[in-house]
C-alpha cells in the first residue's frame, strides 16, 4: 500500500532583497524633493548629549538670522527646554518629542516631514535640525538633509571619533566645542584632529567655544557658503 | 541601540512580502545582511526580534545574519581592501579619497518558509 504521508513539507527560500530602512529612505527622498522645490537648505546637527549643540545653535542663529531666513526643528525624547531656549532668537522653532513616537533615540524622515509642515517654507532659506543627543543612531537615518555636522566637545575624549566611525564618516563637518575649557583639561587637540582625519580625511573641523564665540566665524562662513550655493 | 525599531520593521516587511503564503506555511528563517559599519548589534537584534515576533505570525522564526565586511576602494589608485581598523586612508598611496563599497547594508535578503504539501 502506498504511504499516504499528509505531513510532507517543503522548505522554500523566497528572495526579498529589500532594505529594512526602505520606508525611511523613500520619505527622506520625498523630503529632499520638497526642500529642493522650496529652496530650503537643511542642516542636520548631531552629537552626544551635553556637547553644547543647543548653545552652538543659539550663537549661530544670533549671528546669521538677520542675514538668512532660518527655522529650527529640535528633537529630544522629552521636554521642550531646547525649543524654549532657541525661540529667544526670534526664529521659528518646532520641538519634536520622540516619546510620542515610542521614545526614538534619533529623528527619522517621517518626523521631519510632519514638523516641516509647521513652517512657511516659501520664506525660509535655512532649516536646522537639532537631532536627539546620540552619537550612534542618528547617523543611520537620512532625513532629507543637505549637510550634516557632528558636534564634539573637548570634555569628551580624543578617541570618540574612532569609537563612532559611522557618525564621523557620514558628516560633512565637525565642530569641536568648549575650547574655552582647554586650560583646565588634559585634552590633546592634535590627537583628536588626527583621529577625525583618519576616519574622514579632509573633513572640515571647526574649533570653537560657543560660550565665548571664539572660532565661530569660520563655521558661520562655511554654513553661509553652503546655504548660498543652494538657495 | 534602536534594534527593537529595526526588528519591528523586519516583521512588517517579512509579513507583507510573504503574506499570501502564510496561510499554508510558516516563516522559519529570515536572512539578513548587516554591514559592519552600521550601528547595530546582531545579538541585540536577534533578541528584540524574538520578543517582538512572539505575538505575530512570525513567532518562532529565527534571524540568520550575515555580517558584511567594510570594504574600501581608493579612488586615486583603485586598490581595494577590507577595513578592520577605523582608518579610512589608502594603504598603498595614502590618499584620503576612499569609497566605502560595502559595510553599510541593512537588508532582508530572503525569507525561508515551510509549506505543507498536499
């Protein structure tokens, strides 16, 4: 008698070949097209928590907001403290709290798309996104920006670039902040510059003190140049 | 750090890619390619996936992760090598114009299903 085996199974491998971040990439591209159409230069600012991103942004806006129509999207897991600080500059600010999205440790493209609806993009030339303080994840997520900068402070250790190679490779410039504290630290400026350039040869590095405004001018000039090239 | 979010995306993509076949079958393994430069820890991803999938049609499925090495190509002299240290400078000609040609992947390559045959 033939064996009637009803439990025959077969294993099939189905080719999918799809990027996991496909949806984010498509949204980022849509953002890019919108910002292109509206003539808005988008800067994504990233760093670890406490590097002085918000202070750097405050001082940047103080200097350029009179010349360039600017707006800011601030990302934090919670609180609107940064948005409150930045709105004193007179520039329109939208705060995104990622705890509404599940406590994301980075800003993703769909979040930027929603936040950008809060601005009159026809009258904005520079949109700065202050990302969630995190040296790991934000580098993975394209949000449709034109340029990325990473802010590192001299209180953080010269080997940070080597520990976070993706962030330093993905960014177009690095700001080295809190140089006013150098007399009180054993921080090796030559080492941190070498480490950054090892990961990302020829990366523009801006040594600044956001607090005293020392070194701010080359950073501002770089930013203004980038904005004028697009808008 | 965001392995749970990635795990949830994998579940969504897997379910939608093989939706029609899940009536007669079950996903056994999901084959992923993850580049070594991406900010993900494979073991954490496996852990998060198991937890997230446990209440879905993918319960019991396992991730099989192929870690893709970081390969750089020098745009000046065309030499190519596997980058294992955080140094993106050509070993041959010392140029800093390096293109990373692999190591940034985060993809679902294929999905293995066990189907009952009549």
